[in-house]
């Protein structure tokens, strides 16, 4: 198989690239040159925000591909331009989308037939909200590739290489030891996907000729908040004391769900949308999610190899609880 990875140097894109190399696929990476791609790929450099000029290296490259994988999350015109350029040169196109494309609120159990955000277009430019940008990217892929396009609608993605900071923040905080504010209840169900499991599924699905939308997430309750944080304590060996705190206390103190205490959401519409989504179609199509302990342990190993500091995407704000607010909560 011949893969063209649009991106391929960080997190999900890198996971896809490395998974393809492990299968002895021939891999071409088209990227902006900000980070080195994995060894063993053919690298092309360009800027997708630069229109035709930005895609010149890709346009001038001789050859074609069995599969294109695209993780773009900015303005959908970048997906539109790349997909149009590649429509006659690639067999299939997989766009890593998001469950944010569903109209809010997305009820618990919502499957791929749920209502989608309105107003999205492949031609949108400027400051496009994330949900419409991802839906616009889907439409661009479908416009160019039709039933050769696969839409992987991921939710929360964690694992080695994470450049958003959610699991790395928990690991770093717990590694410091001492009492740690833990958002209750311990039994709250979580839904996510390890980037490596997502990558493997994408390659398998493309090889099998799958197309259309799939919610690429674990089953709800694949793990719980308690199991996730207990695993962080175990792998860091810090002896941190988890101080389980009820959601009302956290909210009253001004803690921001999802960003202040990463991964955590109190019960309600957003929790249903992000941790209770329909997963059956992707599972039936072969998505397998490794145990949370493995994801946590491997992320901790990767983080230590980097000297304890995770990369941070420049277009995403840093996450984590303000130490002053944590002190206030611990004193209650």
C-alpha cells in the first residue's frame, strides 16, 4: 500500500505514519517542515494555507497513492484544495473529523445518522468555528472522493505524542505528589480513543474499502475517571493522594470542566455529547481500544523520554488547574 499522509509529524498524523511504516507501507508525508517526520518516509514540504502555491510540491510530485489521510482542523478550504488536487491520483481519502460535527446538544448514544451542524461549507474561510471547520472538511472530502471518502469522527484522543496536554497534565501533576484534586465521581464513565488504536483502525478500514462516517471512539465506560487517575498514580510511582471532590464544589469554586481539570465533565449535555456517544458502528468495523493502563503507562514513558515536557499545539490553549485555585480547594 502507498500512503500519502497530509501532516504526519505530530500526534494522530504521526501515529498513522508510524503504523503504516510498521506494515511496510510506502509512505509520503506532506508537511510544513516545522517538525521532522519519522525516518523512512518520503517528505514533501508545503503550506496548505497558501492555495495552489502551497501545494506545489504535492502537485509536482510524480506518482499516485492508494490512500490519503488528512487530519486538518483549520479552514476547510485547505481540505477542499488538497482533495481536489488528489481526486484522480489517490484511491481513497480518509478525513479525521470530530464528533463536534453533530448538532448540539448531541444526546447520549447518538450514532452517525444524528443531525449535523448547519451552515458548514468547504469554501469557508477566515475564523471558522471548530465544528463548522470539521464539517466543512468532511464535505470537501465527500465532494472530491464521494464513496471513496472515509470520515473518522473521533472524540477525545489521548496517548503518546499528545500535543493538547490533557493526559500529560494529569501525569505531570500527579508525579509531583501530595494531595491532588480529583473530580468526582470516581465511577464517571469516560469515552476516548488512543491515537495508536485510531491509526490502526484507519489503515484497516481503508484497506477494507470502508467509506462514510464512523464514530471512532471507545464504548462509554471503557474506563472511568477513577481508573484513569489511579493508573496515573501507579505509573508515576509518586504516592499522590487523590482528593475526590464533588462536581458542585468544583463548579462553585470556578473550575472549568474539560480545560481546568482535563477530560472531566459533570453530568449534563456536554458530558452526554463527549463521553456517551454511539460507538457500535466503528466497533463492528474492527475498532479495538487497548486498556487505559497501557495508554497511561506508554504516555508516561514518552513524556519522560522528552524530559517531562509535552509539546503544545500553538492553536490550542494550555489546559490544567491553576495552582492557586487548587490550594483553595484543598483547604476546604
